[in-house]
């Protein structure tokens, strides 16, 4: 009989995608899998990744799956040739490749999305993702995003910088420093930008 953790994993990663988007993936359940169940989960996720399931990329990154690296790189290369790969999927692929082998190209792709995407929601997702890249290049991209035209992008860039600085450990916290970045007045934001620059 499958463990409670495996049941939670299958419900989250194989169930209704809209529920996963609303509630977030159950990464804790995945991390708690051991032995044959962990191996089975990896095999399931590899199959789902080949079918283009964005959730699978997230899970395989969390598992540090070396077996997934070639397929993830294939998707990354496809995106570079202009193939229609969704920005959210591409961000998840890049994060997974960084978690597995710290591929520099993966970080570059997310930084480019943050800088160039015309869609504010996509830029926000990129800003959130960059908190998983412990690298000076990620911090540089996030600092640049503090000047983004969209308040939520600036807010999440600030939160990610605080995470990278070890100043934010609770994902539900709304730190005042990040909240200040949502002001439409650049003069109001400047003290927060200066403080963030001293932290990271």
C-alpha cells in the first residue's frame, strides 16, 4: 500500500493542474519519499516531463534527478530555436537545471525573461524563481528589476533578494522593505532600494 506521502505526491503532481496552480505543489511530500517510492516518483515524473508537463520539471528539480538533465536541456534548446514553449514551463525547466547541475544557461534564460518579457505576470514569476539561484548574476538581475514598471514585479524582486540574503525564511511573510517597492513614487522607493543594496 502506498504511503500517505506518495498519495499526496500523486494527488499534487498528477491531479487537477488547476488545483496545483491554486494551492502550490506538495514539494514536502515529494522530499519525504524514500526507497522504491522515491524511485517510482522519479520515473513517473520523467514520463510526465517527456509529455511536456511543467509540474514534472519542478519535481525532478527538487529530486536533483540526473536522469532528467538531458530532457530538460532539450526543452531549453527548443526554446532557443523559437519553438512555442510557455514562459512558465521554461522558467520551471531552468530552475530544475540549476538545481540539478547549476547550468549557467538556465540562470541566463530566467534573467532574460525577467528583463524582456512584455507580460508583467511572467516577469513576476521570473523574479520569484530567481530566489532559487544563489548566484551574483541572479542578484544583479533582481536589483535591476527593482526599477520595473510594475509594482508586483518590484515587490517580488525585493522578496527574492531578501531570501537570497537569508533575511526572509517564511514564504508567507510580507516584509515592509518589499512592500515599499510597490509605491508608484520612485522617491518613496529609493530608501528601500538603497537598503536592499546593502543587504545583498
